[in-house]
């Protein structure tokens, strides 16, 4: 059932502007099922893959809203959208389809799926609690190679732009991070205790509890920067690393929340900026001009000192330019800005979540902090290759005009 929620007041600082103009939208597709829609992904051919909450139904919809096909039994499918795959619960066979639902191959005996597509459509399949990583081509079912790890531990895998696999796994009594070529060659291995890993082309950024480490393609440490708290990091299009102090167990305004920008070449600090009266970050996004958009969570703890209203932080959404200057910000009462999406036109879509009422909405801002409108939706909008945005609300799929 679609939840209609009241518009909550937004408290803009002097740096922000507000307007009540509406976002232009057009409904392009709706379902008769009794549950809400969400967008799973948009493919490279602009096919929109929608899923229906509380069901195993996935639909492929054309950019104009025509239903191409539906499939039951879907457990997972590619974030790329070029190849769709499904696992049927009555057996362990995974079937691979293209965006027109043409069956390309079927791979048996995949006990559980944690698969990720690398470039060139190579599948890296990490099997939970089976201790095995496999690589193969789904279009031909050609098995390339497999690696064995401890059977009682999870395996995680992600890829870089060159189709190398980075594997987090457990060998004997040690967690390791390994880089493996598409041909299955072990390129390097190191002890692993990072909380966050970010690939940048063929390099790798490791976020550990007390420092940030930057590795080259051969696994050599290029530089490290000490940090005193857990941090959240993002890498901009030009390689600049943006870091904001991470979550704390309680909010203490005497401990400043700080963002810094790091030069990837040598690890020098480009700038540091204090974000006043903010708790830990929920999200960081950076546009093509180096403008950073930081979402911070509201924070209140049971500690008696922190129960004082002056120690309660609000959820914030802050815009910081490439020189570290805060350009504008918005505060949200009882709402958490969970994440943002930067549209092709550089407008910013901010998803807000009410953790008490469990409702969500999206606020749209331009780069000057002008509020352009809002959407009732449980998803941030997604954009196709032509820059057209789509979002869902209730049982319907909408295009942003």
C-alpha cells in the first residue's frame, strides 16, 4: 500500500534557499499486483528492470513504458542490465537471459549466489559457506577457473575497470584480500582488516580503523594517512579522495565532524573542513566539478549528558565546493538524509527517511541550494544512458520530465 506522508518542515540555513515548485513527472507503467514497485536497475540498452516488493517477480520495461517480459523465481540479476539471471527455488540451476529474455545458458549446481559482473560479461561467483570462487562466461557456460578457500566463511568479490577480481576471503586463520586476474592468476595477497575498500581504476583504497592506505596495481603501498576515527570515503571522477569522520556511538558537539580531501598522487591533504553540529556521515557524493554533497545522520544517545536538547544533532545535507568551502546546507527535523543522486543535469536528489514513521521521500535541489520540488517514493531516481530519470511510487513507474 502506498503511504502518503505529510510534508515535514525543512529548516534551511542562511546558505540554503527553498522553493515549492513541483517536479514534472509522467507515469509510464503500472502494475496490478498488490505490492509496490521498485527499480532494480537500468540496462545499457535503457531497459528498466523493476521488482515487486514481497514477491519474486521481475519485469523488464522499455523506456517508453511498454512491458517487455516478466519472470518469476528471480533471486538476483545484474546491476548492469545487459544480462539477467534467475535462480529457481526448486533446484540450483541459474538461467541467464539477455534483455529480450532470450535464454543464453543455464548453469547448474550454484548452491547460493553472490555473483558480480565484471566488464566483458565475466561472472565472478562467490559461494556462501562453500569456500569457492568461480569465474565463467554466462553466454557460453564456459568455466574459466575456480579457487578454494575456507568452507565456513563468507567470500566477497568485486572488480576493477580491467576485470580483475578482488576477493575478501579466509585462509586458515587469517582474513586476506587477494587480487586475481580474469585468467585466474594470483596477482597479490595481503592481510585484510579494512572496513571499506574502494577501487580506483587499477589502484585500491583501503579504509582501516586507524589509517587510510592507497595501493597501486601491484599491491604496493603508495601512501597512508592516519585517521583517529572510523571514516566514510568516496573517490571523485578525478581521483580525489573525500573522507568524512564516521559514526560515533553518541553525538558530542565538542568533537568536530571533519571532511578532508586527499590528493591521490601523494596523499597530501588538499583541504580540511569542519562540519558544525553534525554527527557521522550517511553518504558522500561528488559531482564532476568537485562539489561534495555530504549527508549526516541525526544523533541522540541514552547518555544523560547527551539527552540535553543542545546535544541533539539534526540530519544535515551539506554542499562543499572543491576548495573546501560550505556553500549551503539544510537541516531536517526527525529525518535522515540517507543518500543522494546527482542527475545528468547536476541537480541533486536527496532521499530522506523517517526512522520513526518509516516513510521516505526525495527532495530535489539545484547546485545553488534552491529546492525544486519533492517526490513521494521509496527509491532515489535512476537515470538511463540518455539522462532520462525514472522513479517508482506505489505501483507505478514514473519518468522525470
